[in-house]
C-alpha cells in the first residue's frame, strides 16, 4: 500500500498470518567471534565509560562507584519460603543488602572493576566521603570471565554514547573492590551499628528521660505480637530500642520499594546525605561532645546508603523451635516487677523501670535497672537520689542479677535472628559475676 492508498497483493497464505512481511536479501555469513565466557573463572570485569552520563548535575562530586548485591529470598522444601521484613510491625518487600565494595573513579569519569560472577549487583555513585549520591534501582549479573562495558549510569535510552577518546579505566587493570568495614557479610544493625551508638550516644540518649525523647539504648524489643496479626507466627522476630527510635523518628531517609513506581529516582533522594541522624552528629553542638573516627563514620554512612536495614537474614516460619525472645518473657517481667514494687515504688512506677530492653545480654550485671539503685562504692551508678542498695549482698538486689543472668544465658542458647549475628563475637555473658 502506497501513500495514496493504492493496494497490491504480494502474498496470501490461508494457514498463517502475513500481517507483517519482512523483506530479505542474501548476505555473507558473519564471522564467528571468540567466546567471551570462561566457565573456569568465578569473576567478571566491568568498564563504565563515564559514570556521570545521565547524572551531569552531580558529575563534579562523583569519586567512587559502590557495587552491592540484593540478596535473593531463599526457598527450600524443609524451610519453605523465607521472607524478610523491615521498618515496623508490618512486613514489607525489602531485602538484606550485601555491600561487595567500592572502587575509585578515574579522572575522566571512567571506572574498571571486578565483580563476582552469577551474582545480581547494582551500582551506587559516591562522593569523596563514599556517601551515596545516586543509586541504581535495577540490577544486572555477569557470566564467569565476562568483560562488559556500560556507557554510563543513568543515560537515556534515546541518547548515543558521547564521542570521546577510549576510557582511561579500560587501559588499566580492573580495581579490586574496597570492602566495607564488616567484610563480605550483610550489614547487621545490632552487630555493626549499635556499638557506635553505645560509645557516643547512649550516655545522653538513654535511661528514663533520654535527651530529646530519643532512646538509643541497644536493648532488644519485641514486635512479634503485631507481626502475628499480619503474617502469623514468626519465630524470633524483633528489633531493638535504638532501631525503633531511628525508624519512628524518621532519622534516616529510606526508600520504600513496595510503594515506589518506575519513576526515575533523582540524586540524593535517600541515604546518608538525607539523614537527620548524621546531620545532627555533624552539628556544632554534637561535635563538641563526640568525634566519630573514620571507621565509625563509614559504617554509619554505608548502613544508611544500604537503606538502613536491621536484620542480616531472613524469617523462617518452619523453624524447629521458637527462638527465645527475652523482650516478651512475662515471667521474668513479673518477678522483676515484684522486687521493684517493694524497693522502688516510692519514687517510680514499677512498670517504668522494669524494662527488659535495659538488660545487657553481654554483661548482665551492667543492666540499667541493676546499676541505677546501687551505691557507687558498690559499683553502681547511684542514679537515684539515695542508694536503694548499699551493696550487692542485699537479698532483693541479689535476686535481680540472678534473674537477668539466667535470662541472658537462655537468650544466647536459643538466639533469635538478630542475636544470631552476634553469636560469633559475644562475650561470655553466662559467666559474668553477679556483683559489679
């Protein structure tokens, strides 16, 4: 059919559709190219010609590229489908992140690096402090021994690559990845982030009246009852007090993948650059009180740029036994409350100080409600106006360490999933002496 509507029949087949004919002509057989895949290798190499292509507004700030792996959800016949949930009592579709490492960008904006083969990876553009500027929201994978090149990180499909000399990085050997401080395992809030808060924040942001109403104490909390309403019994599901505080106060800007559409994410929409927590730590008032070292700052920023997860693994609904959850132990609460009713009720409501999230699982005798009423000469903090216990021989006081130590021992024997990340480095909590 021509432009005037004149039609001429070329071919008709009663058996198949001829709606979209394709003209053919003979041509020489193309040469056979060598296979770029080497199955004996466990790694591949990638060259990015210009990391700023498509992100020109932040081009002068890009110094590194981060390679991270979104860990796939496991499933097997014994354990069933293991799921992951974050950011509150309702499980949402999110995934633990394994940061593989960072690589520097060459002066012409190119980068050349190695990645593990047969692994889903995504990239993040970083500034000189290795803080995220922009993130990739899809992922790619590489075959063993494969060498692949990318034009840029957020280039439009309607553009061709810029006319430029060959990228500098392509003439250099691929960079090995600079790993995160916690190694090649997924980041865990309880293992990798909470110790920083313990060193620098808990002194002011803890106890009965935490500064600003923000409690960064590392004690375990329990949302399992809320989770059960939405998803049934979840063995060992829970968080800790500091993570709840950060989440509920929205101190870190995180993406909610289950609520996002396919729109393009602009630079610095999430991560450390949008973190109220990091902004506060850098404020003049806090700089006078604390100084984060380079390792601590890098840990915080990398955790934030990984979408600020808490757990490092998945929920298994078919566990052989339910993990012990110290934060929901009713018997322990009742026994401790009885002691506090006898000795502390004149100044405090027993429920206010019978806080299981104050229990120190590593050193049970350093638990807050044990130290506060004990006199300083006996090793306590004597936070009360007058010491409730002059020394650890007081029968009421002595019952507290006994109960807490037994609970800590039980918690380590059947750890819930956040404690499982600490079992390889925990202190011998069960052998701690009762008296401070």
